[in-house]
C-alpha cells in the first residue's frame, strides 16, 4: 500500500527528507488544488519532475536555457512527435547544436526549478508510487537531495517573507512619477523587463504572472525589487473594489505536537516507505 497523506500535515521538505533517508525508488505524486505534479527518484536521488501538462519536451527546455535557437527548437518540435528525448538529444549532439553537458545541465536546472516551485505548495494530496517511473524515452539526471532540500527550504522562507510583503496578487501595479529616470539607473533581467512591460493598473499581479509564465515566488521577488527601487507602487485594479482586509496565509512550519511525537511520526513514516 503506497504512502499517502496531505501536504497540510507533511510538507514537501519532510517528504524529501524521508525519501533521501530511505533511499527509495519510485515517484511522489502530488494532487494540488489546480494541477498535479510528479517527482521521480532512484535510490534516493531526484531524477525527474513535472508539473501538470507543462511542456517539458527537450527542445522546449533547451530553448528556454538559450542552448538552441528558435528555428532549431521549431525544427526539433516538428520531429518530437516521432522521436524521443533521447533520440533528439543524440540528433543535437551529432549535428553540433548542443553538447552532452549542455543537455544534462539544462535538464538538471529544469528539474530543480520544478521541484523548488513545489516547495511553495501548502495543500495537496500526495502518494508515493514505487512502481511508477519515467518512461524509457525520458532523459533522467540524478541529483542529490541534500542540496535540493537546503535550497528549497531557503526559498520557502523567502516565499513566506514575500507573501507577507505582497499578500494579495489580485492587486495591480502602476509606475511612480517619472519611472523612466529611475529605470535608467537600474539593471533589469529579461524576466524583470517582461514584468515591467505588463505594468498597468488594469493588470493584476496574478494576470502578469500568467502572461509572463512566472511562478508566484518569482513574480513576488521581482515586484518586491521594483517596489524597493521606487519604480512601481501597488494599487487596486482599475474599476475593482478594494479587497477585503486580511493577512497572508502562513506556511506550515512543522508537524505539530511534541518533539517526541514528531520523531515518532517521522520514524513510522520512514519505516512505512521502506516497506513499500
């Protein structure tokens, strides 16, 4: 019987710690409120991750990483219907478009970004499926979980802080007086410029996140930076009433109960995972 539970009671950090300690092989499936996610492991190492129906074709990943051009990505996408990621990877290497290191590094970074997004999920049903693994057509990259857990925990703390500063993504943004003079003295990344291009009192921050394909954490980080630089300010959306008062929702910080009860629960879960 697979391990099952709710992220309200057991966080992603704690689940990854258990899988790492038990050196398990299988896939952790999380059914969130709006979409599902999968993280696959082999002998306690992360090897694959995906959220919902997001396109994780190798051509898409390499294009986002800047390893191939739009034209090359388009040509590869046309072949993706009949070729696996492994076959596309060999094609790229043989054609001299990308090296093996380019492919593995891009896939590794993609997997990590997917998993780091899952650290911010506070609700969802999870189950560990020992028999479920990525298909043979997928390129897997083994990643040690210790550093993933440390970085994910750091990002979760950052998410909590940013959620306090920007609790309501249904609010909009507008430029402060004479933003052009401020922008000239600020070095912005490509993602930041994309957000800036959508700033308008008619656009909520949530709409900007969807338009720029950014997660809530990344959007909050960018907006907070723009606020601190004095470039933008938060306003209610044009034509919308003021939102109801209320603070940001806090992330769960533990299992609850005494330290002895927490240790007992963790040991029982480790034993259960090992028995799968």
